[in-house]
C-alpha cells in the first residue's frame, strides 16, 4: 500500500485551517503598531539621557545588590580609615622631658649630622597639647646608638619589653607594632 | 513565498524564473540595507522593518494564543527584544525568520506560564472569509452535522488547536495557517525538517479526530 502523499492528506482540515488567515483584528489595528514599538524602544533607551545623580539613584532603586556593594565599599573605607587613624603615629616617638642636667648627655650622644654618617638619633619636634611646653621627640635606632645608651635591662629596650627609666628621665613612648 | 505571490499576481501564469529570482534578490538586498541602518541606530529603518512583518508575526501569535490582547503584547515585546539584540543578528537567516524565532520562543514561554485563558477572541472572521467558497462548502454541504454554523465551527477549531501542545500548535499555525514551507519552519523552531513533518502529521491527526463531527477527512 503506497502512503498517501502529504499534500493529499487531511484536505478538509487544511482548508479549514487556511481560512484562519482571515481571522484579523479590526481595521486600522496596525496603523499605530510600529509607532508604539518605536516609542517603547526610545523610552527604554532614554535613561542614558538622565542626569548622573538620577541614574545613580535609579541604580539603587532597581538593584539592591548594587546598593549593597556600594555600602560595603564605603563601609570598608570607613573601617580602614578608622584603623589607620587609631594606629597613628606609626613611628616610635619619644617625648623627652628632661631636667636640665640630663640634656648635655643627650646632646653629647647625638653626633653632629654628617652626610656620610648614619644618624644615630633623630630629633624631631613633637607637638604637645597646647600648654605652652614643647618637647623633643627622638627616633632611636638601637643598632646604631652608642653603647650603653640602650641597656639590656630594658631602659630603652626592644618593643614590648617593660621600660625602666632612670630617675630624672621621663619617657613617653608609643609604638605601633 | 515571493514566488508564490508573484504567481498569483500574474493570474497563475508562469513567469521566468530569472525575473522571480531577481525580484527576490532585490527584496533581500533592500531588507539587508534596512537592517544595517537599524543596527546603526536608525529607528526609522526599524520602523519600516516592523511594518513589513507586523501582521504576519501578529497573526501567528494570535493563532497560538487565541487572544488579540496577548498577541498584541507578545508581538510588541518580540520586536522590542529583536531591536535590543539587533547587533547580534549576523544575517545567517532572513530577518523575518530571526524575528519570528524570537516571537515564537517568547510566546511558548508565555503559554507555559499561562494557566488558564477564559475568553478567546472568536468573532474575528471577516466578511471575506464568511463568504469564502471553501468555508461555505465546508459548512453547508460537506459537514455531517449540517446545522453546524460558522461560529460553532470556528469555535471548535480554536478549541481543538488549544488542546495541542505548543510545538504542535505552532507547526500547524506556521504551515497550514501561515503557509510557510517546512525548511523555514525548521529554522524558526530550531529543529530538522523531519521533526517538522512528524509534528505536523501528529497535530493534524489530533485535530481531525476532534473535528470529525464537522469535517470529513481521508484518514
């Protein structure tokens, strides 16, 4: 038995289906169809023309993830900034308030600055709270300081070692470790 | 398709193949130029493309959804989506096929999400179809139930179509309603021609079975 060719199958049904082409919307329906499509396209592309702050706000409104990311970044900067502020000064600053008798010792120990020599003691002004006094802050290099200046018993010892200051010398030191 | 239209315009007389091919090439070239202009941001060119294809796209979506409002929304969305993706259109297929595919995929997704659709737009058969000789013959002479009126037949056909799965309804719409060839349907549905043929046969079988009281078939 030879199979029926496709074009001969279901003839009545095909005619009925073909008539569905005449099912149409009311006249003039498509008059404005394309203009509506173009209007929607242009409306969607319009956000680029808005001011930067409007686009920025729209980003927050529409994308919670973006807003969260912004918050995290800003918060991160705040935390880092606070951390940096709390840890300052990062150098060892020694504020010396010495009686007049001890000053020659320090002066004698501090060599005259020489371009070739490594400074053993760098004296830097340390601003004090405004009470009219001033002090000299010293950055001490234990490796190049004269012998005896640093004592193993922790007079000015390694960080973390308890300091023992001799009488007459008041040290205030802060480390950032 | 263009060749078929040309045949009808000439009263069915055969026209030289070269003329038809030349006309087709011209149409393709014009469309290609419009697409290129639209890709560079010319919305007036895209407007022209929409006007060219709006009715056919709309018609297919209407027959898939059986609802004019849904078809309208889906057709607009398809053209908008096509514009957004226009830069990715490489010209491997015709613009019409490409947009058709977007529209069809969008509609199938819509139908899968739609749970129930109450009203179907039924009374849309225009005057020409009501008096079409084929339909008159179908209704008055050849139906076993001679009292079946036009609206009842239309209603039954629409109901029967809605019982088909989306792929089967689509293939019947594209081939038997829109008149597209198998190979073009295969491109739109992203399947091979054999699949198109088998789906078409199955769908027709189902429709024939449901409409057996109204139409006769040879199967």
